[in-house]
């Protein structure tokens, strides 16, 4: 018989009970949000198909069995391959998908211009709908584009699952940073024993073995090279928190749902702290729902991230969520992500960014309007102080910040949406 002081398998831990309650409350809030969105669409004459779109998330299909390249080349399916592919396919031991019904690029072996015609002038891969990536993935849609390249929604015909694949531009500097991102993502999926959530672990002296989906960080499934491009395959997620705020009419969310989001983001930051990783770009756009009707989230986009002892960039973080030490050009650490988290929480509650500066000067002014002017010693240690305090007194800068916030307060309700900084 188990000792009364020892926790048995049937007795829930206080940590898990709190997390389960938060999840239930968060999911209930998301359900009410979905109902409100459906009611709005119905009032505007939406069809049932449009209502179903709010809950649409791709289901897995049956995986296919692999075929050897030789078998493909000897079959009638070879007609679907270009001259280039007939040689390229031999580099792959297993073939799952060849994009038979796609409008393939007519690439040739003897013309290497723009990567045999597979890239544009910028070095971005020219995506063809329903063509293959690495004879395994089917390209379905483009999820996003950026300076790094693009992210695609793909179907993995090996597993049947939908995935997101980040295709890095065919340029050395983007390739180098992508390798850092892969190193970070690889570290985050090899967890072992870590704090479940730093603040809860301290409170309850409770550590648990890492379980799948418990640290709320995007999961990399593999990385590979395809036609000169470094590709990172990751799990597919739903909409981001900014899209959720926008769809909710910029009115903010209940404290129950914000608490649910916050605890998950704290768990992701606890995991990053364990590995000494600085995210460097935490913002609503980089926090995604796992499912459109659930409150579970994951932090994504480690493309600007670094290990704390291997900092690469000084110009980091999206402007609304940029910490004062980064603005002022000071040394930064993992604490800058906690600053960004605080900005996100305020936005989730009010519906608008708490510090919506149009440039860095106004960004700092907005911060000082709420938190006051930094100490003189703090300012003197900053390498960029002359950009902000060189010819203007702190009172002048603070006055500009006050006027700016007043101007935004007057226009935000009219437009309903701010221009989002990169």
C-alpha cells in the first residue's frame, strides 16, 4: 500500500491540476470566440462553407509506400519528370511523390542560370503548386515570405501529415543564419529533464520529464537540402495571436484566456533559458495556435535567435516589442524576451500595442511615458545615447512621447489596425 505522503499515480499533481484548469478555461473562451465569429459571418450572409473555414485544419492522409528511383525511371511515370529530374532523382534512395500533375519548371542540365531556372533573381525558390520537394513533400500553399525566403504548407507523403517547410534563399548569409536556427531547434527538441515551467517549478519544487507538446515551441521534424536550398520541415500550426486579436475586433481577451497563453509562453521561455537561448523576435505574429478552435499555442520563428554566449546581431526584435537595452545599443541577454512577453500581454488585454512607436525615437518615448526616464548611469552606458539624448533633454523627448501616444489614442478606434513593424 502506498504511503499517504507519497503521491500515487491516480492523484493529480498541483501543477498539472492548475494547467488542466487553465486549459479548460482557455478552450471554453476560444469556443465562445468561434461562436462570436460565426454569428458575425451569419449576420453578413455567410455560407456554411465560410463558417466551416473558421475551424478548418488539414487532416492527415494515408502515407504512401516508398519507391526506388530506378523503378520510377523504368515506369510510365518517367514522363512526368524533366530532363534535370531524371538525373536528380537518383540522389534520393526513396521516392514518395514526384508532382505528376504540376506545371513543372522546364529546367535543363546545361543551363545553370538562376539555379537551372529554379530560382528568381533574388535567390528565392520558384514554387510550383503541387510539385514536389525532395521527392517527398507536395507543395500546397505559401504561408509567408520574408527576407530569409519563404514558408510553404506542404503534404508529407511519407507520413501523410501536413507540415510547414521553410525554404531559405540561395544566398550565403541567409544560409549561415539558417544553420544557427537549425542548431537551436535541434537543441530545443532534445530536452531530457528540464523545468516544466520555471516559476511553477520553483513554487512547487516539481520537475517532470519532458513530454511532447509541453514546452510550446515549434517542433522541427527534419532539415534537408534541395536544389541548393536549405529547407527546414516543421509541424503545421494555425493562425498567430495577431490574427486572433484582429479577428476579435481589437477588443482584447479575457484574463482567463490571457493566463492560458501566458503560462504556455512562460514554459517556452523556461525551456529557452535552460538552453541559454535568446529568441530575439517574440511578438504576437510569432506565437501560433496549434488548432484554430483551441487555446494551445507554440512559439515559432527562431530565425533571429542565438545562444546567449554567441550573439550575432545588435539590430534585433520587432520595434513594438523591442527592449530599451536593444534600442540603446547595450549588451542584451535572455531578459529581452521577457520584455517582449510583457508587451504581448498588454496587447492581448487591450487589443493594441502598448508601445506603438513609428520609429525608434518614438518607441523609446512611448516607453518613457509609461516607465519614466532611464537613470543617467543607464543612459551613459548605452552606445547609441546620442541618437536619443544628444541634443534633446529628456523632458523634450518625454513630451514628444506623450503627444504621440495621444495621437494614436485618437486614431486607433477609427482605423482599427496599426501598421505592423518588421
